């Protein structure tokens, strides 16, 4: 992107919005938080102020009317008058949701250019032996401070309600989902599914059914063609396919693992293979061993940007190759911070599975607490949703340990399909009160 393209983009998005709704255009204008000094030329800065005057009066941005008013500006006239105005206002407009990126690029580019000019002038003054170097450095520091002390992110928040309304409208139309349902009815009822932009933790002692939950979540997403990235750090990639085949075809998982198939099993496998093949096209699996948190973050970005993945799973935290510093808890915190940043930056759910610590008295029948995750306080702080798993009669007990955007402290039971080692997504167990 060039500086000129960024300027055209912000003018065009305001102009285009004003043609249908001048009030919304003014709100877009104010959210961009640009001033005259943020533009590369005096002409562009004055045109920006002129556009706002039209919006404040409730008018749409008419190119001819703006050009007529702009005749009073020597800078705009010198830049080309009506041709200059039309070139800025009638350019290609980006979507309103990304216009802020153009504005930030514009501020960054113009600030950098002005900073370079300050340094050039300082360099010239330093050559003059009659001027003290301390004076030049002091003046240069003050000028740079003036350039950079304006933070366009610091603004009043009234425009956020419009962003929320737009987000809800996009969700209603199916253009930008706020969460992805897993197909596990009880879980989706409690959390809405996997929440976009949110780091979700799933914790359990070994042998409780963590992998069964993950395989079922992944199946629910993939069957609805929601492309998902899955880091299988503990097992090879085929474990997911085996469970899905077992669940769909009715072939016991241990028979697939040992290869002891009857003729009936082979026929069931042959019949179900095309369906499994179709569903697996929505899953991108990375089963490389000993990945570092940085490796997973970089591969996650590739999955999202280049492979089109909408959800990312990491199975599991304990298999990451951490730095193994003197502070294991800080290593865990750094890892989770990277995963949370991926979720926030790309607006996707990131689900990280973890074993919980074996504290005295904790058994597989006991619901873990947040402080049991990964021998670190980081999961408690960074997760927006945290689910703890424990064993119950015929299945798994799921405890909503934390949910920033919804109720927590609730518990429900899910029936386990022992043959396939997956959860029955529609069957809920009535738990005894304790």
C-alpha cells in the first residue's frame, strides 16, 4: 500500500457511506480519528476538513459542491482543483471494517516522513559549529515528542456502539459469525459454541476424555464445512480419522488400531470411507513433534490466512517445546499470550487443551479448578473460557470454570461412546447433585 492509496481509501469510504447515510458517514469519519496534519499534503488535509463540514451539516459529500467550496483553498487549487477533489473522493473504497487500517497506515507513514525531515534538519544544524550540539538534540527531542504524542487510538468510545450494531447485523446475516457451534448440544447451550476472538482452555487429568471431546468438537465443525486447523502434538494425525471411522462405521477403535477387522468391519469401512474423506477436507492437521509456541503461532497464521481456517485447536499445552527457563510458569504464560494474540488478531476461536496438575486429593472423578491448569496462574488470567473435565457415570462431566462473556460455575454431563472414544453430542447425562 502506498501513501496515496491510503489517502484515497479513507476519503472514498467516507464519501461512499455518505451517499446512503450522511450520519453514519460522520461516525465513520470520527472513528478514523484523522486530522489535517496526518495527511501528506496541505491540500489533502484541507480537503479532509472540508468533507467534515459537509457531513456536520447533514449533507452527502457531493463532488461538485465540495470542489466549488474548495476554490477558496489555495492549496487545493494548486493541487488540481476539481480534478484533485474527484480523484480523492471517487477512488476505490475499502470496507468500513478495514478503513481503520488505512488510517493507521496513513498516520504512521506521514509521521515517519516528518520524523525523517526533523532528523535531516538536525543533521544540517549539527554541521554548524556555532550551534551547540546539546541545543540541537534538545530541540530535536521536543519536535519528535510533538510528532508522536498524538495517539489516534485514544478517542471517545461513542462510535463503538455502531461497531457493535454492525457486528450483530453481520452475524445475523451469517457474514461474520460470533461463535461456531461444536454440535455438542449441551456445550453449545452453555457457551454458544467456540467464541470468535477468544482463547478457550480445556483441561483434564489424563484418561478422562479430553481427546474424545476434541475429536467430537472437530467432527461437529468439519461436518458443517467449517475449516479447522488442528495441532496434534501428542499423537500422529491418524488418531482423529480412526475415531471418526469408528464412530461413523461402527467399527471398534481398538480393532482399527490393531488391524483385526472382520469382513463386516471391512465392508462398513469401505462404505463409510467416502463420507470421512469428504469431512476430512475441512481439517488441516499439523502433527510435527516438539513444536515451540512460536512455531505454533506462525503455523496458525498460515492456517488462517492461506488455508482459510476459521478455528484453531492445540492438543496439547504440555507437548509444546517450551524454553525451559528457570520459570516454567512464565514459559506457559508466553505460550498462551501468543495463542491469545492469534485469536484476537484474526477473530477466530483458539482452543488449547491441557493436562491439569495432580494435586493431592484430586482424582479423575473430581472437577479440576482453574488453578490446576499447567502449574501456572497464566491460564486463569488469559483464558476467556475455561472448561474442566472429570469422569462421571457412563461419561464425562464438563464444568464451565470461567466464561467472561457468559455464566460460569455450571456443570453438565456428556455420554461417552466407549467403542469410538468420542462424545455423544446429543445425549446429556443427568448428574447427581453433590
